[in-house]
C-alpha cells in the first residue's frame, strides 16, 4: 500500500514537472515572439528614420545645388559686368556677345593678390585627382583655397574657364624644363612623349571627363614650340612636321588612354563571365588562331596577358619602334 502511494506521488510529481516545463517553454516562446516583434518594430522605425534622413539629405543637397547654381549665375554676371566695365575704360568695345579668352583678360590688379589663376588651377586639380572630376566646382575650389565663392569669379568667369586653366596646368607638366630639351631629335621627342604620358597617368580625369584639348593656353603653346624644336634637325616641310609631331602625340594619347582603362582590369583581373564567354566561344572551333595563341591553359594565358599589358618598358619599346619608322623615312642618310 505504501509503495503504491509512493509511486503515485512520483507520477504526480513528474506530471507536475512536465507541466511546469511546458509552461516555462511557452513563456520562453512568448518572450522570444515579443523580442522578435520588438526587433521588427525597431527595424521598421529605424528604416523610417533612415528613409526620412535620406529624403532630408536629398532635399538639402538639392537646395545647396540650387544655391550653387544661382551663385554661379550671379558670379558669371558679375564677372562679365566687371570685364565690360574694364574694357570700356580701356577703350575696347563692350558688346555683351564678346567673350575674351581667359588668357586675354588681366588677373585682378593688386600689389599682393590673395590668389592667382595658378593657385585656382592647382586647387581644382588636387580635387579632381583625389575625388574625381565631377567633384570639381567653383564652390569646392573656393573652400579649398579658404576663399569665398564669389571671390573666384574675379579670376575665373565660369567652370568652363576653370577647366581651361586645369588643362593648361597639366600641360605645364608636359613641358620640358628650360634648357633640358635634348639636341638630338629622337631624344627630344622621347623626353616630350615620356613627360606627356606621366602627366596623363597622374591625372586620369583628363581623358575621362575633359572634352577635347580645350582652348590653347600658354603651356600648350610652349609644348608645341618644344615639339617644333625637337624635329628641327630632320629638315622636314610643314606637312611632314605636322605629321611627325601628330603621330607621336597620337601614340602617347592612345597608349595613355588605354592604360587608364586597363588599370582597373589589372587590379581585379578579367571578370569571370568574360572568361566564361571567351572559353565558350573558343570551344566552338570558330577561332583557331586565337585558340592556338592562348593554348590549353586559358586561365594562365589570361593572367599573362594582364601582366604583359602592365609590363614596364612596353611604352618605351612602342615609342622606339615608331621613332625607328620616322628615322627610316626622314632622317638624313
């Protein structure tokens, strides 16, 4: 009798423990559900705050852009009005349609001007080099110089003129320093070509964003003068001079442009989908010469090509072959 009572008590205790465990499990599940709902609620609130913040930032950016546009328009009008007044004082025509080049306008007259066009161009180039060409604006340049935006319009009328100054400042890096241009025509053209490539490599945005060469500036003139000086020993006529100088420039510009475009490819390699497409096409047998060129190990060949494209000395070898052709045709026998 005692044993049956003991067994019954144990059974009841086990059932009670099971019920307590179930209640605890249900309570824990409810807590987890509440915590999940709280997290979802917090995430939704955070998303709403983030969305409102982004909307506010967009509105602020649009407002600042509108202010900048207005400021630019006002600055350009002030600059044109100032220029017309100065030209009228000098006895020059003041027709509003006359837009003298930046090089034909004097910089603000002062014994110690706060800034120069060279300062402005240098600041703009620093922004373009570090942040990209799109980051360049009159306002950003003014901030970098610690000046008011309107102050810049005393020196530069608009962004177009700012870009002109930037381009000519880059050309200053191309010009061989005074007295250092070689007497030998090959050595001189090699100097000019090498300095050109270095300048373009340092300022990728020249190819990416600037349209054409822009108005010829003082340093562009110096570059042309040095190019003429370099080929003077070849005894060429005007057409041949223009062709030889142009061919060297074309080689440098083309090589530099391709170098800029392939820089990222060299960093990350060929995208997998490009390689897959290439392999699939070769497998058709429609490109026997390409298949022979790449061989059986396509991946190794791809890596080799990337390395060869970036190999030091390729520019100099190509330039030397071009100059060999010029020498074979034009150099005195």
